[in-house]
C-alpha cells in the first residue's frame, strides 16, 4: 500500500554538495519526504527518511534566509528547506513533527487532533509589531552604545525592547515579551550586536533573546543600489513585467513565473543604518534569482501569495 501524501508544495532546498538554493516540489509522506525538480516529474531527486530524524525550526544557519527549517537524519545528514512566509513554514513543521511522532508511537497520521498548545497568540503580527517598534516617535529609540571600547551605532539594549513591549501593552509580562522578542529575532526583524547577544543566538536556550542592559540589538538592515520599478503581474501566461515608473509603455523586462519559487529574504547587516526593508526573492524554473522589495511586510506577503498563485496556474 502506497504511503499517504500528507502535504506537498514548492519549497526552496539547499543543495547537499554546493551552497545553492533551488526550487523543489516537496512531498511529505507518512514515513519520509520526497523532493522533485518539478511537480510533473515521476521520479524524485531524493528521499529523506523520517524515522529517527529530528527537526529544527526556526533554523538560523543562514543569516539572510527567513523561514528555514532543518531535518537531521539518523545518519547526521542535514537537509535545509525554506518556505515563503511564516504560516507556510509553520504548517510544514507542524505536519513533519507530527509524522515523526506517529512513526515513533506506531500510529497512523490523522488530521483530526486536539488543538496544539502554542506559545504565542496566533493573532500576533510580527511585521506590524516591527513597524511600531521602528516608529520614530513612539518606537524604540536607537542609540550609539559603547561596550568593551567598541561603539555600536543605531542600537538598543535587550531590556529596552522588553520595556517597550510591556509599556506598549503588546505583552502581559516580561516572560511573554521575551518570547515575542525571540520570535522577532528568529525571523530577522531584530539582529544581535556585540558578543553577548550573538552568543545567546548561537546557544541552545529556548529564548535566544536576552532581557539584559548589556545585550545589544539593532533592526534588520538591507542592501543598497536598488532601482524603483513598477510591476504588473499577469496570470496567463504567468509573467511579472516591470516598467520604468516614469510612465514608459514598453516593459524593461519580464520574470517568467511558471514553476518559480518565491520566499521572504533578510539581508545580512553591515552595521550601518538603512531604510531598505521587506525583501523577497523569486527563483525561476531555470534558476535565475531576482530580489524585490515591497513597501511593508503586509504588502510583501500579498505579493508572495499572488506570485505563488500565478506560478501554479499560469501557462
């Protein structure tokens, strides 16, 4: 009897030999994960057995890549996958963890189950919270801080973040603030600055964020040399055309979306202040990479979902 398909869809997978990230059609079965180069392929490029495997999420091994999770097999082989946005990653992680648990307990995977306990309210919008934190008037004040004879520009302390979350009534207490600050850190909205905060991120503690006046952080930063373009998404055929915003009628170029994968991206910081936020990456079927920037976290998610829809249905 063929194993039941629990979940399937496009994810970005890191190559096992080279540090390249490629779109793959991923299928979660009851006993393993198959991945294909294309959805239409009959034979998989590889198979990851779930028995005895462990799952790590969020995975921060790759600084600029958001929403990554890692599966480690009994042979200590690591497999890295990247989803497009938080809810998509969490759905994959939830089902993979459940499949592993079912194998261990000798049970069949069933969708109906008691509601899982969650640490944070499902309604929390980290992107909106991040924008509030960055508000020049009511947000967290960025300072030039000094520690061990080093100057850290545009930074703030860990306890200032928790103070702000509590006073802003975003959380009920400091412990809840610690969990939300850790989530902001895990998703790249906050970055560690200095040895103390970086060591906590690299450690094994449940909450990698430190409620401490000696732990420094800064907001996520971006790349330079961006060009402003007007984008029009067409579904049939599935293309994203881009134009000069000054009003030229002919497009400057087009991104073919059929079979593409799109993901949110964070930039590694160079420690300097930048206003560039909300990046996402399109990897086409022939593996050309495009980086785009939306105006807000909400707009980025809307673009990603629209492009995903077009890439599945367009010709």
